[in-house]
């Protein structure tokens, strides 16, 4: 699981869970959970609230407990770490706070809401991209309509890298390998309603060049979200 920030709605604060801390520090998660439990009483004794608590589904599809900690709480836990491990956690928080992070949607409706929010910003960039971008890749920032999603949008929603997403789609036989002037959806993905190919023209050296790009349909995005939830 990649380390990322979640949004604790009850506290309106960003949080990092114990599973993510375990991945970052290399500590066994069960041992880390034990250490956090021991430290919670001291935290409460100085008038602080309890640590957030949640769960995740492991590879065997079993529900397991985990802590959801604010930055202050996680740095308090880190006082028990050695200097190097504590430094890793501090630097990771600094990095994450500088980046724009996304929460993996729990439902398809949440994913659509996130995509809609991104679309407002993307639509404002649409004309600028078409006028100024000389490269084909610029068109990947444009959403075709409310029911299709560019690879950039999907990678943001799933919180994975663009390259990782492309390799995943190629492995699933949804996307062709890089072609001249763009990439296409496969016949398999089109027949199953997962993706489609969009064709556009851009000017390169005063010539109109026909380009193509793959976009995911609502059904395809929903399928990916369910798979990521299952494997998280």
C-alpha cells in the first residue's frame, strides 16, 4: 500500500494510518499497533482525544484493525522510533503536505464527485491546452464529457502514477501499447464498455495531425475502483 494522507472528516485534519506508517518505517504492523496502544493512555493523560481507529481488508479478505493518526499524533508515536526512522516519517509528512493528495473513493458516487470537482478545473484549461500545447500528450488533460475520464483523471482518482495506470490497462488488455500519434482502446475494452478511443486534430508545424487517445468510460472506472478497494 502506498503511503498517502487521508482526510479525517470528524477532525477535518489530514491523517496517516498505522498501516502506512508501517510501510514507511519497515516496522511490523502488529508490533506498531501494540506500541501505539501503550502510548495512547499517556496521550489521554494530557487532555488529548483518543487516537482515531479504523480497519482495512488484508490479502485474505479479512478485516484488520488500524489506527488513523493526525500529524501531531503520528509524530508523538515517532518519539519511540530511532533517529533515522523518525526522520523518515517527518520528511514524508513534509513531502505529502506539499503535494496534492487524493483519497481513494469508497463508492462510485464519491469517485464521480471527485471527478466532477477536477472537471471544473480541467474545463478551464481546455481551451488553453488546445491553443498552446504542441504535443499530443497535452490532450490527456482534457475530459471528453461527464461519462468519460482521461488517464490523468483516473490516476488521480485511484491515487496511482500515470505510468503504473498505463501498464495496468495494458496488462488488462484495455489499452494498446504506444502507437504513432497516441494510444487506443482495445476491441475487448470497447466491446465490454470499459473504454473507447477519441480522435482529435492538432497543429504541428502548421500541419493538421490526427491524434488518438484512450479514455475510460464510467463502467471501466467503476470496475477499477472496485478492484482497488478489494486489493487495498
